[in-house]
C-alpha cells in the first residue's frame, strides 16, 4: 500500500487528535468508572509492566489483565488493545474494559506501539517529527497513491486547525496521569522519532502478543485485536498484515484517513482470511468524522463480502467512545472464534 500527499486537513486531524488526548477534551465523563479522571486511568486490577525492546535497547511499557476465571490448564481468549495518539497504553486497561474482560474470562494486553505516536505500522500521521512514514518536506510519504486527494471527512470538526499542534507538542504529556516520559517513547519533546518508527511500532505489538502466548495458555482460535483512533487505524493495518492470527477485529473511531484511498487493497487480506470485523464510531465524533467509517470503510467491507457489524453510537464523541464501545466489542468477540 502506498500513500502520498499528506494534506493540511490530515495534519490538522493529527494535531487535534493529540491535543484532545493531551488535554483530556472529550475524554472525561464524571462518575464514569474507576482508575483515574473520567475512568480512563489504569484499573487497579490490571498490571503495568515493561520489557526490554532489543531493537533499540529501551524498556517499553505495556499493561496486562488476566481474569480470575482464567484456568492455567484451559486455553483462554486474548485481546490485544491499541491506544490512541498521545495516550499511554494504560488507557486501554480502564475500569469498563477490565470489568468486561473479568466477566468474559479474557486475558487483555495493551502494548505501547513503541511510542505514543507510533501508528502500529499504519501510515504515520506526524506531529512534525520525521519518522519513517511521516511525509518528507516535498509532501511525498509512505502509503497513499500518487496524487490521492484527502479522504472526505478527513478533517476534524470545524475550527480544528493546525494551530493547536505547537501547543500540544510543547505541552507534551507531562501533566497527564500515567503519561509516558517525554523523549523517544513519550509524546512531544525529546529526540525526533526514528526513521523506522512504523516498523518499530508494529514489532512492539507483535512482541507483546508473543509474550502473552509464551506466558499464558492462550486459545489460538480466540485471539482478538481492537484499538481506538490511531489504534483503530493500527487495527485495520495489523488486522490485514497478520490476518491469519485474529479470530475477529474491532477498530473504534479509526483514524484511517491515510489508508482510505487504498482501503480495498488492505481489506482484501482480511476478506481472504475470513476475519469478521466490527466497526464502532461515535455519531458526534469531533476528531475523526463518522463519515470515514459510515460512508467509506463500512461500504467497502460490504462490497468485499466481509462479515461485519457497524455500530454508530448517537451522541458519542471521540474520547468517550473508548469505553462506550466496549460492551458491543466484547459481545462481538464472544460470538466469534476461528
């Protein structure tokens, strides 16, 4: 898949996604769950871990939860969950998700994806860094067909302009609970991203998956992939690149703007592997326009004959869909195995 021509709209979307996650805009819902403001911090039942990422010699964080219903002598289902841009992996181990994983007898793991803006192998939408996949100065970059126009609905809501990017980058995540440190693995500040950021991000996810398979008795017929925003784009990408692994995938509010022109090519791999797909999107998403899912990706799923379910949630914006999507996703995963 080749994407080119990063538009100002896509750059604005990247800035706004990051700003929302850095500032908490759209995330907090008073009284929602445990584990931090708005219920989005790591639940105390989950474990925050690190491991040595040999490619760069860094300790990378991830979080893990194992239901009390998991029997070491019986294969258990596993969910890999990918965070959004600017957030740490702990956000995916929130109370709502952990409640459902406990009830369903799941193992849940949320990798970093190398850093908070890694994109998991999907085309990187950069905040001004120049990792591989971030468009070079002449506008040509990894992943879109030459001359491809920006996807309809790729821009965030009216008023979200490139201007917030410097503020988001300057602010970093220093004040956010559970934030990764600034620098190579953090959000904003520090060294520029590595040239092979996309490869490192994908490899980190697959490393965490491999560690889960080694540590636990994982049911190979019930391994699932989900992710929010940047993680939703990563869910599409890794869902296709490693389609033989997944029993089902569920992108949530997927920020897949830079893959939209080539979505049929990517989804063909999912169709060939017969992987069911659930797409969840908030109808009032102010960051990733719901039309990207409703009018582009979902119709292509239909055209390719991929088993799928589309859930559009009225009144839900970009942040709250992280938790409001979970009941549908766990139901969908529970209905599918290889």
